[in-house]
C-alpha cells in the first residue's frame, strides 16, 4: 500500500506532446479514476506510472521512493488491461501463478522439465499453489482453474486478470479501462465487485476509463484529463457540481450539459439571449457560456425562459428526455424530466427555464467564472421561477 | 503446388459431408440446391485432383512405358521392384536426411531472423527484402550461382576457406558433402519465406501481452520469448514446419542442375529418381509407383498439420 506521486510528468512521442506536465498525488488506499475523452493521454499516464513507458521528463514516486528507471515489475504495481492480456496457452491457474513463479523461481527453475529437478522448487511451487487457490476462491474461480482463457466468458476472464493482479499483493493497482469489453449488464455488476475489492484490499487503485458512470460510482476522487492536462481533481460530486472548466462540465455528466451563449455586461450583469439572469460577476465584460445540467431544466415560463420547439422525446421509464430546439438560435437543448407529468408533444412550443443557482458560467477561454446572486433580484428570480 | 491442392482437397472434404448431413435433416427439398451448389467444386476436385490421383495410382499397377501403345496390369510388381531397389532406398534416405536437416534449420533461422528484424528499428524493409530475395529468384538460376560459389578451384567458398588457412572441398563432386551442400542451398532458399511468415505472426501478437509479461516480471528476452512469443507463434510455427517439410520433400531443381543425384547416388532424392525413371527411362508405371510413395509422405505431413492445428496451438 503506498502513495503515488506524479511531479511535472511530460511525455513526448516523436514530436507530439501527449502529457503536458502532470502533477497528481494519489493517496495511500485511495480509489482514483482518471477520466477524459479518448486521446487525452490517460492511458499513457497509467503506462508511465506502471513503468511501461518512460516519461520524457518529470518524476514518479511510489511510497516516497523515486521509481524512475525502475523496471515495471520492481515497482510492485499490478495492472489490469482492457483486453485482460491473459496468456491464452496457460490455464487459469497458470495465468494467476505467472507473477509468483517469475518472482520466486530462479530462471533455471523455470526451464521446462529440467527445472523440476532443482532442489527447493517443489516447496516453492506448493506455496504458489496455496496462494493461487486462495485468490481463486476469493474471486470464485476455483472451479475454473483448469480451463484456458478461451473457454471463459468475458466476466470470468476479467476476474482472472484481477486474480493475476492481486495474487502478488502489490502496492497499488492500475486498471486500464478494464470493463469496456464487457456487455452493459455485466459492466454494472463488475463495477460493484471492483468497488468491493477495493474496500477489501484497502490498496491504492488508479482506474483509467472514458466511462464517467464507472468513475462516478466507484472512485473516491476523479481526475479529469483533457488534452494532456489534468484539468480538475475532486470528488465525483464536486466535479459534477462545480466544474472548473467548460470541457470538464461538458465531459462529465450524461446527457451532456446544456451550454447557452451568454454575455457579461459592462456592469457585471449576466444575460442569456438578451434576458438578464439576475446574476452578476466581477469578471470582465464579454462573451461567456452559461451551462445548465439537463435535470435542472424545467418546463414553464419565467424571466430567463427560453422558447423553443420540441424536436424529440425519449421516455426511459424512470426519466424522460425532452429535446428542444431553441427558437432564436439554432441550439439543441435538453431537459431531463420526471415522466409522471404530462410531456409536451413533438412539434409543440415550450418554454424552458432554470433556477439561477443551477447556472455555471464559463468565460470565453472556458474557465469558470464565479457569480453572485444579488440579494433582491435573486429572490425575485427565485420567486418568479419557483 | 501440391500443398495447396491437398489443402483445398481437405477443405472440400470437410465441407462435403457437412452439407450432405444438413441436407438430410432439412428434407429433400433443400437437398437439391445444396448438392447443386456443391457440384462445381466437387466436379473440379474430381477433374483436377481425384481423377489424376486415381490415374497415377492405377498407372503404378501397370508396366506402361511413355509412348508405348499397350500396357498390361502387373499388380504390385512395380512396388516389389522398388522395395528391392537400392537406388530407391538411397533416395528415400537422402530425402529424409535432407528434410531432417533443412526443416529445423530453415524454421529456426527464419524465426531468428524474423525476431532480429522485428526487434530492430532501422533498415527493416531493407533486411526483409534481402532475406526474401532467394524466394523470389528462380532457383534454377540461383543454382548456377551456387555452382560457381562452390566450385572447387575458383569458388568463393573455397577461396574464403583458403583465406583462413582451411582445406576446401569439392563440395558438389564429393560423396561426403554433396547432399549437405544441397541442404545449405535449401535452407538459404526456404529461410526468406519462413521469415516472412514469422514476421506476420509476430506482428499479430497483442502488445498488451508483452506489457503484462513485463509487469509480471518476465524481464529477459528469453523469459518473454518463452512466456509470450513462442506460444503465440504456435499456429504459425506448425504452418511453417509443414510447408517447409512439404517443400523439402519436393527438392528437385538444385539436385537436377547441380549434381543429377551424384556422385554415385549420394545426392539422389525421391523426385529426382521419379523424374529419371519416368522421363529419361520412360518407365511411367514405375515412376507412378514412386509418386504414390511421395504423395503418402506429403499426405502424412498434411494430416499432422490438421491434427496439430485442431489441438494445442489454437487457443480460442
């Protein structure tokens, strides 16, 4: 169990800079998720931590020891790959035993046939057998130990890969999109299994995924990576509620957040489509984006209401999505509603509104702007909306 | 050629019973189109494979001579003569020796070269081309080049040996060395093709397996090779061994151009014996009997391949 520290990690492939200075401290026993759109460098970062890819500059420290130049296996981190990377010619037992055999047997003892004659090999092998069987029992793989990976289902292969990782009792676990090859139902199931495993092992987990549902449900903290930078680190709720950057706001949350074009007036007041929001900001005047989560959107009139036409409805049983095209600008908006109420028909005109405290404002460069609700007009707005 | 034909025959042979069985289950209505669809392949197979094969087997029971207007059935006489013939046994032993030397060497060297090319980063295409050249070149023409290189007086090989103070040989004219010299040429020729096949096999090994091996503690090149490369190359290796085996059984060009089976039959091989009997002595019946023996060996290799392919080397 150990703390993992990354200091100013840069990685340049040929002339493309993939990681542009990553600083991150992963606490001992923490479950941190690295999320971001594909190509943002999250997998590369994981490989740098694992030692599979040397960083161009910067430092990786594991448990307060610099591991630059230390071989992957000596870093004592286990990794679970997206494709599971099981050895297809070895049985489940042998797959799980590989890291132990590599570590405990001398090169000579691993020679087929001849190695068996070496003294001490049998007792080492007995120890390995016990540990593999213990891990297999823990992961409910005991009945599958003789099978080859090709004879297993996706979920079982996944568990074998996890077994191979935990059998060596590493300092930390690195997961590279481990669930993305599974079907949706199994993914949800494995999600809870992994979270449970983390509680059980109390080890440091670094989990790379592009699936925010995985990140939100399992991790204690999320690091959002975009274009080679870590843009925001925080608890899932923090990242969802208070994105520091418009790219974080747009990446986290499904369906995507609504982004409305806004203007900051000279006096600091905010307007959307010419209507005042009742919010003010100390930021400089200019264009801005006003972002509102779909579940904060409501049907109904109000001072900041946007009129539009319903273009599409999605009724999912527990919730309903109303896709609206705003009238004055060609802008798709989405409201997530409780399906108990009467939903508007496709083609009908509706008004969409939202409480002022649901709006997250970002400047033209995409950075978050702090806003204040002026006491009087704010209350007036709340009343008008509510 | 022969291996592709046998492979095709296997394919059709596998599909035919399946098609027939399905047809029976699904009733006569569907049997007719099914048979109609199988018919062209079946006809071609009969025409190009089974027919000639039956012809050769039939011919091996006759005393037919090329160009002769008549022949008579002589039963197993050809085979009896063959088994009593020292030349046949010599050529069979030489062929097996040739196969036993060329197959392991060409496979091991092909794999070695492929691994070296794959591990390096520069001049890959250059090396690939160099090693593949012998495969593209006409073996007859290359044989003449080898003849010059192996010439006892002014050949390059003996010249080099003299340079380091060693005694040369009359490679192709010496009973002790003729077959082995041919083996070297055979290896040189087969190496490039095997290398290309192994390169293709290496490229298809998932990178993540090497990553996993690295994390699991397989550091050295040998440990990685044992844990990942070699098992993952299983299917390729079986294919390469069988192809090289069949091609080595077919060795003819170099023998015909360089030694004509000599000196004193020391480099006589099956196909060359077949050629001499059939087309120089015009004893077609006896030649056919030799062909049947040759085909038996090729068939055995093909069966070995399908047996290996079905178990052990395919993991999914």
